[in-house]
């Protein structure tokens, strides 16, 4: 079901206000609930100009329309209102009785003026309907009516900004861009001519009205096109009261609940004022007729074959004799206008001639502009080509630019003289200035590109020449590292600047610009150094550890150290840390200005010469407060040159020491292990004591060989157990871990050896069931015992001769070498007996 628009007559033809009807309408559309969120749109214009048709198509209302087959007569009498369908927010459409109707006559135009003034007073948007061919006419375009309305509105009402939307109906081939300026100019002239009250003498039209213009096709001849354009116009009324919408600023708008009372009071005030006036009929006739003749001549001009051929030709390129041809066409139609309007009012005639001349020149100007555009493009292209060829020949840049520019400007001036139109007086100076600017811009662009390319090349050269040497110097971290970096930077920068100066000599640059570019290259070279140094400073901890490993693990001849037990690990460690700390001091700050600093001294005194902290809390606080590294800046070093702050240095040193202590501890362990491997005998004093104290036992063994044999057998068994258990290997992993491992494997190993000896002798082995759980537990414990230290590299896998085999009873340990030796000993004992 379609929504009803509730069309209601607001003011009758005799001027009576329908207050009851308005109240009923407000209730039906629920206007009272809208608050300030509503808008009023009115339409005014000549009778039978299609106002109601426009509103019905624009807002889907159902105002009565004229039946063209019944003749042209008054359709809308008085003022009607209706709700706009599908428009947000709530919008009220107001259809006014047409002006200039024969029903009221020429004298009784008071109601027309009052209704128009009423529409302007209460509406946010006023549509002024006018025929396209009426633009420029004094009466048909409602100019006198607008003049009166402007004057009376300022006198009766406080300023309220209303949008005047001029709707040009049945638009012709005349471009809209030519019609709109004429209409706006007429409106402004009317406003300027209106006497203004005190306080508003200099008030601009834009303070009261927003003026907009649209054009629509003929509804009868191009109905589909008309509907399409109206649909596009309809979108502009959506949210019209929003900021930036079609409605004005809505100052003084009354709430919807007071709309009825406000409208009645406004109409009451308007009814009391009747002294309105219109221009004379003579002026109106002259205006209409001169406008028609001017329109005819303009249309003939637009269709002239000579003009059309000239227009088509100028689109392709410049035309010789363009100015003379165009002047001839224009003067012919202006002369025809003068002869046909000679008997009309001179003032109106001259005004319309000026308008015709202005419209014709506006219409012809695009062709002249196209001609100048071709001349401009040709001259600019010639300049670009000439400059490029001149530079390829090796000529200087500045000299090439001057020569090419002079030639191209001269060529452009000759073309403009040929295209000049005497009557128009068009000035080509702006195009010439644009050409000069474009030439200068292109020359500047080429110059900038070549200079930028030069600078980039020298920057790349500097980057290549500085990056790797600086990295190498920083890795060395010597006492003269920064002096070498400064020397390298100065040498490479001066070499690059010398080449650059000779390269830019042909550009004819001022000294200040050359100095600025040279300074840019110097700054870039310095930035390369600083960027590389900052990059390396981010890897300082890695560099320090690498330096430590190099010094710690290699001697002065760069030969890897073998920890034999004779080396002084403490001294080597101190030297390695000193070298790493030296590297840290080098990377702590940027030193490109040859300013002395105390960074190295502070670091060595604070980190290498650390003293034991005092026990008392007072002394500890004193020591902390005097710590030179408890700061975020270095003395005599600007913050911008600081790479690693003192606090960061202290933190890095702690981290460095923590990460290198394992290396020192590993070296000590290897040194100790080497001593143990090369010194199995007890000390000399112990050997002498054993000889003296065990002399009697030794003699007893020598007198009784049986004891010696028993001891030898015990030695063989002990040695077999020692090898089978790999006691020396376990003790290298730690005393506690070795004791736990040996104790858990001792009994299974002894039983395994005895079982194998029994097998060799042909005796059945004893059952191993009691040892199963113990072997499994032992193996489980060993598997759960972590290896605290890895096996040193110098302990070969061949030293561990035990073979591990799994049986149903548990884990067995065997040593083929031990079995072989044991079998040999048994055989020898049998032979001796």
C-alpha cells in the first residue's frame, strides 16, 4: 500500500488561510513529533510552467496537473502543501499558484507577490521554475518579483538563510555552463540594487540565500530523460538539513509543534503589505524580443558550417590564420543582431548585445584555448627535445637551457599573433607565463634529476668505500681505531667532493647551492659511518665473546692452545677480558670530532680493577654513589654520540663474564684432567714411605712365592673389574656421580666375570635370579643420572672396552680383552702346577 502524501490547500485563492486544514495535515503526518528535524520545500514560477508536475515526480506527491489537451489555464489556485514521500527527514512540499496568469490579470498581482514572499519566509528550499529560453528576460525570469521579495523580506523578517534552487526547464543545446553564470549574475545585480535597511547596507546575498541552479530536459519531448534527471535531483533532498545539505543554515527555524501558528502569523504580516511594483511593460517586451533575437543568432553561430569545420580542425592541431577566420564568423552574427534590434529600447538592446557577445565569446573561447594549448604543447615538446639533444652532445646544461628556451618562446609568440581575435581581446600572456613556468619546471626537473643521480652515485661510492673498512677497523678494536676511522672518512669524502665539484661545473649553480650539496655529501658520509658504527654496537656482545675466544684459545702466534697444565689460565683470562673490554670501550661512543674522552679509563678502572665491597652498609652506599658507571651519559661525550651508556656497559660486562665463565671453567677442567692422566703414581714421599714401612712384607712375599701368586691373581681380578667398570672415565664426570655409578654396577660386574670364568672352566653357572632386580634398578638409576659434564674430546671411545648386552636375567657387562687375559692366566697357572 502506497503512502499518502495528504495534499491540503493551505491558502485559498482569495488569500484566506486554512488554519484548520493545516492543523489536520500536521496531525496526519505527525509533524509535531519531528522537533527540528523537518524541512519545507516550495516551488514558484510562471503559470503552466510545470511546477506541479515537477513536484509530483520529484517528491511523489499528487498535486493536480494541467491537462494539455484541455488548453493552457490555471491549475493550482492559492497555495497547497503535501508530504514528500520517501524523503528523510520529514519534508513538506509547497505548491504555489503560478505567476503571470491571465485569470488574475496584469493589475492584480498582489497575491502572486504575497505567496512568493510567504514561500521564501517559511521555506528552507525554494524551487524557482523557469523556462530555459526565459533566462535573461526581465519579467519572464521573475527578476522584478525577486527584487521586491528581497527587499520586503529584509524589512519583515530576521535574517534566515534560504536555498534558492533555480530549475531551468526544457534545457536546449546551450551548455549549462553558459546559462548558469548569466543567471547568477542577474540575481546578484538584483540583490545589489535592492535598498537595504540600516545595518544591512553591506550585507552579501550569501548571508540570506544559498543560490543553486539545475537544468532539466523537456518532460513532453524527452520524458525518460526528464525522469532520470529528476531522480538524480531527488537524491539531493535526502537529509537536506544535515551539515552540508541542500537546506540553509536554518537559523531561527521554529519547532514542528509551532509551525502552524508561525505560518499563520507570517501570512498575516504579508497580507498587510500591498505596495509592490513591477517593471514597465515596454522594458519587458524589449527584454523578451532582444533575448529571442540574441538566442537565434547564437544558435545560428553554433551551427555555422565554417565554425564547425574550424572547430574540428583545431582539435587536431594548430591552424594557420586561426584568428582572422574566427573574427570573421563572430562579426557577421553580431552585425545581423544589430540590424534586427535597432528599433528596440537602446538600453535593453545594448545589454542583450553584450550578453550575446559574451556568450558567443565564451562559446568560441575553448577553440582559442585549444589553439593556444597546441602552441604551448608544441613549444614545450620542442624545448624538451632540443635540451635532450644538446645534453647528448656534451654541451653545458645551463647554456643548453638558455638557447632552447629563447627559441621556443619566440616560436610561441609568433603562433599567438596568428591566432589573435581582434574583437575578443583575449590575452595569451597567461598561457605564455605557463609555458615559461613549464619550461623552467622541466629544466629544473632535469637538473634535479641529474644532480640527484650524481649525488646518489657519489653516495654509493662513499658507502662502498667506507662500510667494509669501518667494519674491519671496529673488529680490530685497537687504540687508534677511531683515529683510523676519521682519517678514512676524511680521505674518502675529500676524494668524492673533488670529483663532484668538477661534475657540477656545467650546471651554472650558485655557490650556496653547491655548498649545500657538498655538505649533503659530507653529512651522508658521516651518516654512513655512524650508521655502521651503531649497527656494530648492536652486536658488541658477540664481538666481545669472539675477541675473548680468540685471545683465550690462541697464543700470540695465533696457534690454538692445548691445555697441558703449564698455562697460567688466570693471566690468559685477564688478557682476554682486557681485549674484550677494549673493544667495548671503542664501541661505547662515536668519536668523529677528535675530542678526548675517558671512556676506556673509566671502564678499565671500574670493571677490570674491581675491589671488594666494604661490609658496612654505609660504605656500600658510598661505593655505589661513587660508581662512575652508574650514569646514562659519558663525560665529555654528547648524548647523540653515545652508543652504549655506562649503565649498559656495566650490564653487558656482567652478561659477558657470565657467558665466558664456562669457557674458563672448561679450560681448568681440561687442564686438571690432563694432569690426572699423566700422573697416576702417588707422590714421591708416599712411594718412599711405602718402601720403608712395607719392607718386611716385601721380604715375606719374596721368601714365599705362593703369596705373590695370590696377589697377582687378585691384581688381575681387580684390573678386570676396573676396566669393566670404566672407573677412570666415570671419575672424569664427577666424584659423586662416579661413586654412584660404580656402586650400582660393581656386584653385577663381579658376577658376570665369575660366570664367564666358570663357563671357560666347564662348570655350570650359578643362577642369576637374585641379581635381576638389582641390575634393573642399577641400570634405571644410571639412566636417570644426568651427565653433568661432557666427555672431553681427547678421551677416545676405544678406551671404553665394555660391551653391554641384554639378557632375560638383566643387563650384562663383558670385556673381551679381560676374558682373553683371564684365560691365558689360568692356562699358565695349570702348566706351572
